[in-house]
């Protein structure tokens, strides 16, 4: 978690505008990119209208455990 927080802080410019600094793209796919895509796909598959509050919290706990 600390590494990703540092990466976010490093990506934000010093002016405090919240914009990211341009980063050279070498075309490589990182593990973080793959995990992000996997989580996005899982989120798309969830039907929020049918989840109970307990199921929602359980799902969020599972994602937190898996992607930390």
C-alpha cells in the first residue's frame, strides 16, 4: 500500500493542482495494470441492485484483502 501511495504522490505535480506529471510510456503492462483491469471487470459484473448490505461489505472486504 505504501508503494502505491508513494507512486500517487510522485505522480502529482508540485504545484498542488492534482494533475499528474507526464510519464514516458514504454508499452509494458505492469502487474498493477493487470490487477486494476481485473478489479474493473469484477465491478462491472456486480449487480448492485441485488446485493444485500452484508454481501456488499463482504465483497469489498474480499477485494481489499486480494488487492492490497
